[in-house]
């Protein structure tokens, strides 16, 4: 596979079209909810992420709306699929692992049990200009989580 | 070459053979990117530099480096000569007198120089001589909706600082300037009209005469953004009849870090300075200072001497080829781009079809984000710009967040354009849309 095909793996192109978790959904009563709007001024990509958590610090849902490249949109879709039922701690662990992969410049063999479809983003790490695209939804989800309240 | 107004005359374009010989002067264009020959179509962002430009800088450092306008030693004298000779060369290139050309870091600084000088005048600096540059509540600054942020934000800030109002000439949904609204928008309240000569996104050439005529009628100052015109068209500031013009060296084969502001002599000499300090004064005591006339009054601190020499070398290089012929070649490439891209299924070009344009064309591949388009093209060695190109209001008016922009220069061949057109034909298939 050439570098471009590693960047645009089929699973990424599929997610960029399916956009799991988009558009935003109405809030559920009784849950904690938080929202974050993130913007990449370099390319104009933007995303609004809404997360909901229960009283035991478990995510129950992530929904989002955004405008951006296939990498940023696919990353949001993958995360929205993965997030429900994770605890805050589990999410932060995966976030650290994902970021480590993104900073690896391609020298990384991701554990698919940890990252699921997000493992496909390993090819992105060879393109430093695109790492921000892949991280955008993760950053938004984390900010939304910290701001979550009833 | 110095009598034209920016509308290219029907000069014979460069021949394909000449372009090949020109291209050979650019070392970087012989390199490969991602295993393929580089096709550089991002000159609107910054141009590549011929060997003679950086060799001139090297020569300066090896033979003449010293601070200018101070020191009596031989090197200082030689450095000063090189620095002032560069001014003369670049001033002549745009049809200005030597003392009407102020060195700045780039066009952005040149535009900010006017903006801050006018704020200073509005605070009373410069006295009665600077009355013309004062702004206050009730006064208006007029710009346009298609400006680069560098010709918008300095005027927004000037309006905030002085209480003046910023207005703008809107564009149509195709991106054409609404000249028909000029009479309505330019009134006795208008003190300054700032507009671009060539849109950095659309590549379209402004009918500057309409702006100048409207401004003259009410005595408003005119500021032209020449960033995308001076590198690509014959430009003569006297024929254009503008009061100020800003441009950047790095977009016209010169080094980064050097640009210039043209201003009419009598205006520059009446304006209070922007940056102050060494080299721009005559007499200083502990309470106040007297300032040099233009251009020195705007050149505080140690200047970018090697860069001015590099830029003058670039200008001599362009002058030898002839800007009229450069413009004719790029008009040809621009038409190839516009027509070629228009014909590709699922790709839409932006900008009015009937406009005069340089070799700059923005487009959208339907269903594929510009960032992804740029990445795909990069894998084939083709360098283009993606994003909002520092013109968010323009993109908003076009109804998009971002575009992909191809922009040429004199070293681009027809083969470069064909490579882009061919690659664009397969983008949608690659991304499965």
C-alpha cells in the first residue's frame, strides 16, 4: 500500500461518509451532558460534539455535527461508535494511546482491541499536517466531557 | 514596460522553449516530491526563487555586509549603496520615484503602516500637515468583500481605534465586484478606499480606474493591494494613479521578509511615522525628536539589506524577460486552467467566467473536501493551496468554507496544467464519490 492509501484506508473513507453519530441529537433528561465546539483555523474545519454521561461516569452517547476533511469527519464517526459505554477513565486511556499513535510518524503498530476502527488512523501519523484533523473530534469530546453537567 | 496600467497589452507570450529555459533557473523545480517531479502551482502563496536571487544575497554577505546609513567605513558605504540601489531598481519597476518606495517586511506591514500612521495622525501627531490622515466618528473607510485579510483587518482596527466606520463593496455570488454600487458607497464621508488589484483567491483583475475615479471625486485616499499584481502584470503606479500600493517580495521571486509600500511623495512626507527609533530621526533630545523625510522616516532600526538586494535581483530578472510577456503567458495558463477545470465532471470553478484573470483559479471537487483534494494532488507531486486563503468573507459570499486554488508563475509549463487537469479527473473516483 502506498502512503496515500495508508492515509485513506477504506475504513476511513467509509466512516467519512457514514458519519456515525451525526447530526446532533436531543438531550436525554436525567443524564449529564456537555458540548464543545472545536475549530482548526488552518483549514477551517469545525466540529460540535455533544456527549452524555450517566451518574457512574459512563458515556451513554456522543453526537456531533461538523464540516471538514475526510480524516476529521471519519475520526468523529469512529469515536462516536466507540464512546458509548466507555468510562471517563477508559476514554482518557484510549485518547492517550491514540495521541501516542498520532505522534509516532508511522512507527506504531496499534492494538486493534484498544482502538477498534481508530487503529486505521495509523497512516495519518505519517502526515504531520493531518494529525490535527484526526485529533479534532477527540479534543472536542474531552472538552465536552469535562464540561458535562446536568 | 513601465507605462502600462496593469491591464496586460497584447504582447507576445513567452514561448514554451523560453519557459523551459526559465524553469531551469529554479533549482527547486528540478526536485522530486513523493517520487515524482514537482508541479508547483502555489505561487500565489509564495513564488520559487531563481538561483541569481539567493546568490545575490550570498554575495552581499560575503562581500559587503554592514549596517546601512551609518558608519564611515568602506563596507558600510558599499552596503548603503546596494541598499539604495535596490530601492531605485524596485521603485523604477513599479513606475515610482526612488524616495516614494518604503521598505517593509511584507505587504501586511505596509498596509499596517498606513493604518497606524493614520491612527497616529488621528491622535494629533504630525500636526496640521497630517490633517488629511485624521479619522474620527462620521468618517468612513471603504474596502471590498474579496480582500485578503491583510487588506481588511488593518482597516477594521483603524476604524475601532478612531471611531470611523468601515464599509465594503460587496461581490456577486460569482465573485464579481459590485462596481455599480461604488457611486452609492463612496460619499463625502469616505476618507480612504482600499482595494486589491488582483484577487488572491479568484485571480480576477480589478478595474482600478472605477475605484480611483470614485475616490478622487470625494478626495479620498486610495490604497491598492498589489500583492498579486506586481508579480504577474506590468504595474505602473503613476498610470494607475493610486496614492499607495503595498506588495511583497516573496511572491515575485524575491526573498521572504522584504516588501514595500509605495506612496506619493507629498503624502509620505506628511504622514506621522509608524515604527520609531534609530535611523529615522534628525535631532533627538530627551523630550522629543524630529523625523527624516520619506522613505527613511518609515525605516526605523537596522534594515533587511540582503533581502532588498535579493528582491532587486528578482526584479531585474523579471524586467529582462518583460512583464508584458509574463502576463501574456500567465493569461494563457489561467485560461487553460479555468476552461480545463470547468470541463471536468464533478468539479466546479469559482469566479466570473468573463473576467480578466491571472493564472490563479480556485475550484471545488464536489463531495471531496479541499484538504483531501490537496493531499491527493500532493501524492502526485502537485502543490496547490487549500483552505480559505486568508479570505474568509469572500468564501462566505461564495457559499463555501474553503476551496482548492491553483496558481501559476512564469516558470509553469503547459505540462504542469495538464498534470493538474489529469489528476483532478480521478479525485472523485479515488474518494469513492
